[in-house]
C-alpha cells in the first residue's frame, strides 16, 4: 500500500479537468506535462484515478485519456422528460 504524501486541492482537480477536455486523447504523461502549473506526479495520478472512477474520463488500451463527461447532453436528456434518480 502506498502512502499518499499530498492530496489534490479543488483548484488542481479543475486544472486537470480543463486540460483533459481541451486535449485530443493525450497519454497520461502528455497531459501532466501540458498542465499550466506543475504538480507532483503522485498527486496528478490521484486526480486521474478520481476522474476515472467518477466517469469523467476513460483510459483506452493504448493508455490514452478520453474525456467522457458531457453535461450538455445530460441537460438535453433531462429536458426530454426522462426521469432520473
């Protein structure tokens, strides 16, 4: 079991989310290097794990990140009368 040295802040999570949305299928290290501010790689990996578990990204067999979260589509579905929990 690994010891977590530093937990991400909300600002860090939002920064990674925004960068992931605007890049075309980056690999994990490509995204990390493209961030506007530097962060520890361990912290970055925690954010990627969180984004994957929350359904905002998927990682394909080549290790590329795919942004899957689409709030516009969710609003469209809600307006169409579909009942959600």
